[in-house]
C-alpha cells in the first residue's frame, strides 16, 4: 500500500475481538486546546490578516503608550535609527552602465549630485522641516512603533525645484475598519483596495488626521502609485497592513513598568518611615510622660480645644536623629521598626529574565538594549553583536528596497522633466539602476579582521568593494577621497605615496639588528 493510501485510505477492519486504535493518538498536541498552557479551541477560519485588522488599533495605542513611558522601548528605537539609518542615512549609488558594460560615470555623478541636492532640508518634504535622512528615521521609527508608515508622493511644479516632494502620513488616517467586496474580484481590506490578485490599487484614508481612534471625517481615495506603504510582511500571508514590532513584548514591558514602580514606591516609603509607636493595652494614661498641666476653664468649647491640643502634645515624637544618642520612650509606649524587605536581591535577576525575553522579541542583543555588561566577555559580545548586526543589515536592505527604492523612480522622472538632472528622458530606464549603501560597523577585533581581509584579498576570495561595503562606504568614495588627498598633499609639496609607503613598513627597535644572511 502506498504512502497516500496509508494516510488517507480506509482503515482495515479490526481482527476478531480486536479494538479500533485510539483516535488522535498521532495528532499534533499543539493543535489541541490545553488549559495548562492556555491553548484555546481555534477553528480553521482563523486568519492572521483578520487578527491584525481587528487588533491593530489596540496594538498601536498600547505601543505608543509604552513608547512614551518605557525606557527600553525608547532605547530600541534609538538603536534602530543609529544602526539602520545611521548619521547620513542610506546613501544612493547610481550604477548606470554604457552599452559596452562600463559604468557611465558622468551620468551617475549627475544623478547622485541631483539626489543629494533634493535630499536637503526644505526641499524633499512638503512641510520643509526634514532632510531625506530625517525622513528615513521617521519612517523606520513609525514602522516599528505602529507597524506601518505611510508617505504620499506629490508631483508638479508647485512642489519644489525638483517638482517632487513627500508628505508623511499617520497610520490612523487609514480607515483600517473598512472592509468591502467590489466588482471584478476587487475588494477593500483594512482600508486598502486590492485587485483580484491582491495587488493594492488604492488607499481609502481620512482627509485629516484624527486625534482619537474611531473618529470619522471626509474620506478620500488615493491611488496606490502615490502612496509608499512601509511595513514588515513576514508574519502574514498576502497582507495589506503590519503590526507593531513589539507586539509580543508589549505586555511584558508593561508588567515590568508596573513591577518597577511598585518596588520603587515600596523603597521610597520604607526610606521615609522609620517605624511606629505602639501603646500597650495595660498602659495608664494618667502616668504618661510628657503630660502637661492644664488650667481649668469655664467654657465647654475651650475645654474641647484644650483637650485636643494636649492630646496631640502628649503623643511621643522623634523630631531629630543624632548619632550615639539613646532616647527614652514614654511609659506605656513601644517602638516597632518599619523595615520593608523589598526590593531585595531577587529583583535584579527577575528584571534580567524579563528583559532577555523582551530583547529576543525585538531581535536585539541583551547587552545592547540593557547596557548591562556585567557578565559580558569578548566571546559573548562578538557572538551577540554579530547576530544583531546581521539583523541590522536585513533591515537596511528592507528600508532601501521598500522606502528609498519606491521613491527614487518617481524622483528621477520629475528631476529629468524639471531639468534639474539634464539627462535624456528616453534613457530613463537605464538611469534607474541604483544601489543603496547603509552604514557599517567597527569590528569587535579590528586588527584580526584587517589581517583576514588582507589575506582574503591576496587569495582573491574577497573583493575591495565587499570590504568597503562592510564599512558602509563605496569603493568609488574611497578612491575619490584618496585622489582629493593626493591633490591636496601635492599642492603643499608633500609626496603622499612616499608617506603611505613609509607608514606601511615595519620599523625595528634600535637595539635589535637585522639578522645576517648566511
């Protein structure tokens, strides 16, 4: 009997007196509801896309609240901006080629200079407040915090010298509660209109940003070719929206906040209050120390006031603390010290356990997010930073493809139409070839890595371009810098080649002579 028949064929009847095998003995246990692990009974109609749509507003609200009040989540966004975007942002590298396959250096230089000019503050965005590097940081932060970032592309002579600008949009402007079946297999899901093969064709958005969720206003339909929608689609099938990157860590971070606030309040209260005076049951109030003599009065109201005053004065108080002084308590009073035992030594391990889980959910190294280097060593740092930087590289490629790459073709078309980039429009397809270079990172062990790169170059298993890209630069930039440095040195009468050759030679100490040859 074949494999198909074994899986889907009918069971053989049991032997005489036999029993049918137990049902479900070979099924996946994780598919069953379980009270201990809190697995609920789920039907086959469960959809990740529907879950994201139903819970998006709550996720965004909680993610923003934690972003405002949680130090670790705020630090995570800073790590993203520093490591993915960097100081200068993702840098453009035009790679247009001539018919013979050589790089078209003149055209590439015109395209790059034009894009850098457009990237300046006041030109690339409609509000005039940001550079394109700022726009990348805003897009990355919003995509991580809200799960989505939207930007609208505007083209026309009224939109700057390049006739092209960007407008940043809030995800709350998208009508994520809008679902509708349309003609010809088209549909609207979470405010995104798609065709029959799930390609977005339009976005249904509110005209103005709503200050609170659920607000309704005038809604407009924006063609999808005018919208840049940035989100991570890795967790969903044919999705149209994303979810906050910290969706698995939000509850844990909120619990950590509550736990730390309770521990802090307990510590502060314990530091402020030293203890309590207690009065024994058999104490004689007539024999209390500190009881003041009173003068009888004729008025009943005055007697009540005097009684309250003297009762307050009779209570023992400790106004000052002085070293080496022993105080005597009034008769009938005892002192109970208040010494809260929490927070104690168990707090730090608990916070570390919680924070490690948070770091795993955010794909960031524990030592980086927590700034805890107490038990770190060279091996652990190298392993942790290696995995983390690999993730930063993945995000750099994602941001380059889905944000910068979605903007550049429209910019190039308008830059050529506005004559800011004087190249023939008929060859726009050839000029659209670009690469994006992200920042690099200093090695944990730069000396050994430099020696390894030198060995790899000598064996021709690694190219100079690859080594330059690991440092976040292009080989053209490095050669241009050397050419500029040599021209600058020559103008001042310095032979830069001789200086570099001299620094590359090993200098022996004066007390050690070269060995004589046989």
